[in-house]
C-alpha cells in the first residue's frame, strides 16, 4: 500500500480492519501513535501524521496507544515473531478449530505448547484462546436461538458446547436470561427442512444483490454452482463431508437468507463465517461511496448501482484454478476445461435431492498428484503449483497472504500480476487489490488511450484504498453495456474467472 496521506485518511476515518498494520497514525496533540482500528475518538486531520512502521513512529517521538497496542500490529517485529502464531490461531479458531479440537491439539498444529499459546494470547489480545472461541460460539448460539426452531440441545451442539448445561450457563451469564426466554422474544423463526439449517446474515444497506448474483452466475461451474430464480447455490466440502449451500436476498429484513445442508452441525460456525466474507457483508458501502464521490468514472456508477459489493469466493484454491484456466487456457475453452476438471477428478455429491448440483470441485491434494492429461504443459505446471501452495496453507480460507506471498505464488505458477491481483481481490477479499492488466478495465476507464495500462494505473491511485470496489463498479458497467436488455433476461454463464475472460467476452460482445 502506498503511504499517501489522502489514502490513509480514508482508511483511518472508515476504521476498516483490513488496513490494520499497513500504516500507523500518530497524533501530535497527544504524542500517541495508533492502529487504523483504534476505538479512540478520531483526531483532527491537522493533528495527524502517518508512518509506514511502528519503529518510525517511535523514532519520531511518539509512544504506543494502550488501547490498540500498535507495537503488536500485523507487520511489526512483534507480529512477525510470536504474534504471527496468534494471527494464524485466530484464523483457525474462526474456521472452527476449537470446536473440533482441544487447545492442546490446536497448539500442536501451530508448533507451540498450549501454555505458550495461552501466554501469547494474553500478551497480544489480553484474553485466552478459549475466551475468544467462547465469544464467537455465544454470538452464533444467539443467532441460532433467534433464527431457527432447532431444539436447544442441537443449538448447543452447533455452537460448539459439549453439554447443554454449559450452554445454558453461558447464555444466562451473558444475557441474564435462559435460552428459552430469548427464543420467546424473537420476532419470527426461519423454517427449515429436516436436513438443513437456515440463517439470516444481515448487511449494511444498501446491498446490490442483483449485480453480485449476476457476477457469480456468469462464472458458475456446471454441476458445482448455479444461480436459479435469483438464488446462488453450490456444493462444498468441509472436513471431508459434503454439503450444499443456498443463498437468496431477503430485502424486507435487510439480510441474506442462507440455507445449509450439512450433516455435522458443529461445523456450522466456520461455514457461516466464510459466507459472510464471500458475500462481503461487513463492507460499509456508504463510506466507499463517499470516497468515489466527484470521480468522473465512478460517481455515476455509484449512483446507478448503490451498495455494490466485491464478490468473494468459497474456496481460494478453486477460484485460483479457475483464474488460471481463463488466463492460460485456449480462447473459449475455459468453461469446458473447468467442468471437465470437476467431472474427472471431483467427487460425486453425496447429498441427495440437490437438483443440477452433482459434483464437488477436486481438492488441492487430488490435483497435486493426478495426471492432468489433455492440458497444455504450462497449464498443468500452473495448476500443480497452485495445488502445492494450497497444501502448504497459502491458498486456504484461513490464509491471509501478503503482497510478497502473492508475488511468489505468481512466479511459481507462472501467472500474470493481474491474475494474482484478481485472486487477492476475490479469494482473499483485499479491498485495495486491483488487476490493472484487465482489458475491460482498460476499455471502461481509458478508452482509446494508447498508454491505457499506464493511464489506468495512474487513475487507480485516487481510488485507493478501495480499488477492488472501483474494479467491480467498472466491470458492472461493462456488463450493463454489453447486455442492454437487462430486465427480465437470464444472464449468460461463463464458468471461469480471469482477466482473459474479459478479453474473450468483450471480443464476443458478451457480458463480463
């Protein structure tokens, strides 16, 4: 991230956690430096200075804030040392590690003792791993109590409590009343079939569901994903078990309705957390819209498509393979290649009555060792490199690769920088990722300019730190121009992702 005062101002005022550790805020009037996520009152602009590192702030005479502890922020020496373990532990806990493993098992997975992990959490977070996991479990339990008709015994199990008694005690301690009373106070339950769970996932208004679901429909792998009657559906695997997801928009309550068919309720919390990220539910689109106000390219689009989100991906490895198929595969062959990979190496879905969904996309472990016959050697090498990266932990939902890691991935898989940025944008939800080599972005932002790559890069500087949203707005406008009869028409599907897809689509006059 370029350390530009205007860019840092925007991220500071938004308190966007995705910029934590990328810069530090020093306040002249207090002599204190903070992180972008600090809950302290916002200082006046004339009293603020920005630094690239905590060391620079200290060298300039500022002391660390006691509330946000900037000396332990991501990227600092403390973080790069012991707190990198804390960061990885948090991501694993969010993925449900302490629901299915003990603290000792999680510690062994991280390469430290349980006592040392507890000590690291106390130093860097002021609490314990168990307390963090318990907070997430309690919040999830409250959602299940309010949104479902599940018996309390199943709510306790799904939220990760080993006994109903512990569940009842924890709810009573936090909310001051038993779970049964909380359920009586709810407005209405979501009705589920016997083999599914239903959740409401709220968002900040506005939310452009139509644009997001059209984007996903244009890239859906037949047999693995589909968009039917305005709902997004896909197969997935978690901890070796198959499941089916279905999400649709419930505008009346300003939420997405998620239906999950899965046999293991203890895994529901990490599944729901992943869906929140995939559908960009935490974004404050009002802040982003204000940032784009006055920009000749984006302001009209912000007015036309209020609440546009960055479409995420369920699985970073799957999305990366699809991106490479689009970039390096023969023109027009991407859809059949993606479907063929799923058919040849994916598992048959074990969930019954899933309609057209019949396949689970092959795992990294499978694609790392099978013979990919019929593909070009360069494409085989790229897929194997991505598979090795996924097996090593870089392309997993719990990963959070930095720019250096993505650059190494691009070199090892022989993919372009623009494709690596596209992976960062969608798979890892990096808000400032920007695939500057994308042809559609060229045409939208710098039409007819012979130096359009340089022009686009220069234009994108003023869109920081939300260049990912700028890219999605420009893609959306291009799709609208190439499909003028938008109302009442079915979106054409293109089951792969990549900047090369944009080139093919524009050449064919189809939507992106």
